[in-house]
């Protein structure tokens, strides 16, 4: 095997691994046989916002690397959120009550995991007077935007 062939094969294998990372990371987020999420703090950043329809990483998983105007199967159904973004600009996420980043919002910082939204601890606290303001985030998120940092706005 020539060096050029070896390097080409290695690059192709690495590219395939990166393409498969979101699916693999989501599949590995549940500890084998336990039905419980593995410790998220132990996992490397993958640059994604993760959501699940049940607390503790259960139910339908959804994940995004960019902004989303409509959360599709996780819209108004998410009970677990994890910001596993990279430590760069646009590493916090504004979670919106309405489609197309409308209504009140909440912000989750990079590395934060809100894995039990039904507890009622997290609410839409930004955007007084807008739809959804003060409501629980649980089963109420419709869209999101990546932002530089969480701030009142």
C-alpha cells in the first residue's frame, strides 16, 4: 500500500466517522440496558443542540448543528435539552416558544443540560409581553437560534 493510498483511505474513514457522529453520539447517550442517559459531562462536544421527548434522554431524539425554525417531531414535545456546542462564538442557544424564533425565549449555555423539563424549573424568561412568556419550557419549544451568549433581550 502506497503512502498516498493509505492517507486517502484514512481521510475517507475519518470523514465517514464524522458524518456518523450525531447518530452514534445519540445512540450512545443511553447507558447499555439501563434506559438512563450516560453522564453528559463526560462526552466530548459535538457542536449540536440535542433534545428528547422524554426526560433523561428518552423518547424521540432530535439534534441540530444550526438554527431551526421548526423543531419537527420535537416541536412542543421536548422534555430534555442539552447544549453540546463547541466553545466558539454562537455557542449558546435561544429556545423560542413560537415558530421562526418568535415569542418569548429561554437561553441554554454551552455544556448545560436540562434533562427534566417536566419539573417546571425552566421557563421562558426573556421577552416580557410576548407569547409564552413565563410558561414552562417543557413541551413548549418550537424553534431555536444559536447566539454568542445568554443575555436578557
